[in-house]
């Protein structure tokens, strides 16, 4: 009996060890990283660099890996792109790929409805990581678009994210409450608007006659950029308003303290 049990036990131990080796190893989670994605569509295979071409070109960062924050970052980026290009009143595209298809389709419909219409449409968004640290990812997007009218649309947009959770950071997440007073004083001095006068006294149109920081804030290693695009606080003809401060000058208002990511 012992002679039978011994080989049987040996066989069971062998298969048990084999099963243990087959169990998948837990792979370590990879840190948040980024790549770049480009979507391009043209009408009738025209070449934009040669002019007279209806086209759309979207280049933007794609977040990968991490602990779930990548999905939040990507969603915010896509929503920004869709909102910037898709001007249709009805529910439009849900993804940038659909947006590119719709842009060309909308032009074709316009050209078919108005046969004399010959002006080509074009839309370009070029986005990249502007600056990155352990507690901030700042992205910059330049947009150029023309879909008819007296002039095209051009803007610069910054999006700032918390790398730990993918949250889109608002001005109050980046600066202390005292910062707005500091900037308003500087803005009024640059635009010759006395502190005791209405902020819109010289033709600005701040909402509710109250000065506010732009949603559009870029942060780099050495400076902070406050960018008001055309139409945001003044007529189109006035152009952009850009305030730039060395970080060393406004460090006491900045909530971000960490060093750049290696």
C-alpha cells in the first residue's frame, strides 16, 4: 500500500507546483505617460500646403497608464476639441474622429446649398504638453479656424491637470484668493483704468462689471501666463490681452510648490 501512495503523492505535488507556476504574475502598474495623436481629413484629397483646400487637422496629447487619471484627462481634452470646432446647435460629434468627418461633410452640404460658394474651410488644433511637474500638467492648444465670414477664429488655450487624479484645475486651484487683487491692480495700471472707476470704463466687457482671471492660464518653470483671447473681455478688434509674470514675482500666490518632473 505504501508503495502505491508514495508515487501518487509525488504526482500530486508535481501538478500542484506546475499550477502555481502557471498563475499570472501581477504586473506593476505603469506611471502616467503621454503620446501624441493626429487626425487629418481633407476634401477630395486636396493638399493644404498648396492652398484652396478644405481640411481639418487635430493634434493633441493622449494620456496613458496611471491609476485611472488618464481617462479623465483624455475626456477633458476631447470635450475641449469638440466644443471648439463643433459649432452646430444640434447634438454633434462625440469623438474627434467623428468631428473630422462632420467638418468635411458640413462643408459639402454648404457648398451644395450655395453653388457659388467657393471659399474653402479649414480647422487646425495643435496641442502639446507645455510644462509638467509632480503636481501639475499644463497643456497648450493653438487653434486656427475659418468657416466663412469676415475673419477666421484664432485662439490659444491652456488646460491644467492634477496628475494624481486627472482633475482639470481651475484658477482657484492654482492660486490663492489674493492673486486676483494683485492682477487687477496691474491690469488697471497697464490699461489706464483708475481703481475707483468701473473696470469696463474704457470699453472692456468683463461680466457684471467685475474683474476676473481668465480660465486660460499657462504655467511654466519660470513664468505664469494669463491669456484673454479676442472677444473674451473686449471687442475682436482689440485682440488678445496677455499678462505674463515671473514665477519668482508671484510665488507667494501660487499653490504649486514642487520641482519639475525629471
